[in-house]
């Protein structure tokens, strides 16, 4: 597609439920990133994929958070047993090659706004 | 640990003014620095990317500078317009960590 797309655009869930957030990166981009933007926390890194593997998961806040990427394309971020503090905007980005390139630009999707009641 | 700070946190200016947004970072070992714009309810739009070997980049009314040794970058917006109203974020990319570290942003309001 023309840009990074994410679905759903908005999600309201009850505390304790599981949610899945989807990201479709720009076609041909091998690197994919998930970020979270919370009030008072700013924009923070969650996980980075190179192809289907995730060499950096250091930003995942707890074991309730997991992500996978299949076919070097679509990625799903899953949050199990959601808590109110998980409420945030979850942003996905992709870039052409990933590591080590000074010209590398990340292109962001519109985000998924998650509200946990 | 890399920390990125932006000042001011918020800025309101009348239309037509030139303005400067500031970004500072603690670890100078970066590959590049990017300035992004975020409109309410929208994702991030990349405005300018400055590679570590560069001193500045220009795009239209925007000019971004980078001083790696002092850990500073500035975004200069000339002849501001109401359409420039948004949150501006700077982010540094360190190749070893393969992720962007973002500043807290500057909320800009340009009054018509």
C-alpha cells in the first residue's frame, strides 16, 4: 500500500480482556517497529522486527505484551489481560532496511487508540 | 541511556513569526536525528532527517540543524502559518539499538 496502515483505529475494551492490534507496513519494508504513546509518558519504543524475527523486545512493558510478524509483512501486537494503564495510542512504523543506515527513515501509521475501562 | 529533551513544551506565536524549537540529547553516538510533526488524532509525519555527518537540512520554510558534539538540534520555522500548528517531536536513532528515542514534544499554536 501507499503507507503504513493500522487497525482498528479505535478500540475500547474492558479490563482483563485480550486485544489484538494489527499493522500493515509499507510493501517491501523489512523493518517494523511498535511504539506506545501515553499521556505523561511520551512516545516509547516497544519492539523491533527485522523480517519475521524480533532482535529487540526490550520495550515490552510486561509479559502480557507480545508481538509477531508473519511473511515479513503484517504484524500483530497482542495485549493479554488488559489493564487500565495499557490505555494509550499504539503506533506502528516501518523502514526499508532497519539497522545501521544513517539515512534510514521510519514511516508511521495513524495509530490505534486503545481505551481500557 | 539516551535521553531526549525538548523545550519549550508549548509555544504560542502570532502568524508570520519566525520560531525555533529546541532538542537536546545526552548520548552523541547517534546515526541520525529526525524531526516529526504530529497532528491531533494522527500519526507522525517525518519533516527532516539529519544524518550524523551533516550539520543541517532544509525543506521549504523548515531548517533543522545538528550539533552532535553538544547534543543539540534546532528546528527553525520561518514565517509561521496557522497550518503549522501541531506537536513537533524530535527523535534520535542510534544504530546499535535500532529504535528511535523520542523527545517529549513541543506543542505549537500559531494564531491567525
